[in-house]
């Protein structure tokens, strides 16, 4: 089975391109995994998913059984500033059509695994089940661009599985980090860190994202002509505020003075509004995904249990 990963020059796509086979072990020994970068090349390859001609050429050349679409304009602030450009990447309407055409007449049809976001939720009614795209109303351009593609996939003939990701944490990928690395670097420098207590997410371990993608690939390969077309929330096992997250990192690093450096803050009192509307509490119910992971021997990893796998504590 061939798996094509778009956006492989980014954080999540790069990890999947490098580690997906390792996460699944023996069950993926016959997989061929190829990655294409987006704004930058990945191992000499790139494709702009907003360009139908480029996408068509890559699909005809690679003939994938599964496409994992990690390509995205993932900065909510940038999506507000460049809305049209964000929609062209985050809602590539031609992608499912071209994927079906690339393997026309074959069964099973190729599968599209779409990485979406918890920013499709409005932040008013947490915890959120994986509600249908038509019932989901985002409050910023990033969420709107992602839900637009979800709505297109919902009624499309191309088999698809969408993962609505929460804020992802894990090791650095090709030198790139996320919120976790910002917190770690700030605390190790003994700089006070203001962290919101009223912004809550279901932070998800990067390894668990890879497990979810791999399990969907396994389910598709075993399905035969039966279609796998599901929508999953992909969050961690517990909701955390950004302040909770930072305090957990401080405790793991074991610097006696570190927890005191985390200063609780409130978005409601931060003063001037930010460059985009950010939902306050978008904790998600990911139990449906946990069930499918359990069938394949996986269980979600909490932040506390993941941190020893990612970073070394300070010496006593």
C-alpha cells in the first residue's frame, strides 16, 4: 500500500513521513510512504495543494492508496490576513475529484485522510462530540476554511476520514517545535511565563496522531469494497488550560523555582483583542477515536506520561 503525505515539510506531516511506519511496526512493513512538502521541499519533492495541475500530476505519478492531507495554512492570524489564500490551501476542492480519477475503476477507492482542527468549534459548549460539519459554526477564518472542506467531503464519493486535531505536542521535528517547546525554552531560561487559564484544549500527543492515521490506513486496507468514511475528534485524554499545560512542564523539568514562573492569565483581561477570535474552551470528546485505537492495541497518552518521552528534566 502506498501512502502519500502532503505538507511533509511541516511539523505534523514531517513527523508522519518519518515515523508513521515505526509507530505501526510490523503491521506496516509493506507500506510505501512518500512525502511531498508544501511551501518547502521534502526530500526534493513538493506540491501546492491549491494548484489542481500540480496535484493531478503527483497523483498520476504516485498512484497512492491513501492520501494524508497535512498541507494547511495553520496560523489563525495569517488566515485572517490572507483569507483567500488560506481557503485555497485549506479547502482544495479539486483534491477528492482528482484522487478518485487517479485510480478510476479500482476497488477499494483511494482514501483521503484529512487533518482538520478543533478551531471549527465555537468554544461555548465543551466538551464537543464530533458534530456533523453542517452543524458546526467556527468563529475565525482558520476554522471556517477547514469546515468548508469538511462539508465538501461529507457528500463526496471519495472515501474520506477527517481527524479534527487539538493542539499537538511532541518532540521537535527537523528543528521545529510547537507550544511545548516554547514553554520549555522559556522556563529553562528562567523567564516568567504568562499562560491563559481560560483557554482550554484537549492537547494531543504527536505519537497518538500518527497512531490514529496509521490505524485508519489499516482499517481502509482491510475494508475491501466497504467504505471507511468517518469523522473523528483527535484530542488527548484530558482537557487542559494553557496554564495547566505549562505547570505540568515545569513540574517535569524538576527545577524547584520553575512552577512559580508560570503566571496564570486571563484572555478576558488581556486588553486589546488579538488578531483573530479564539474560542475559549474547545475541549473535545474523542472517545470514538479511542475505541478504534483500542481495537488495534493503542491507548491515548496523557501529557504527564508523554513528557518523559520528549524531554529530559533538569539535573538535581
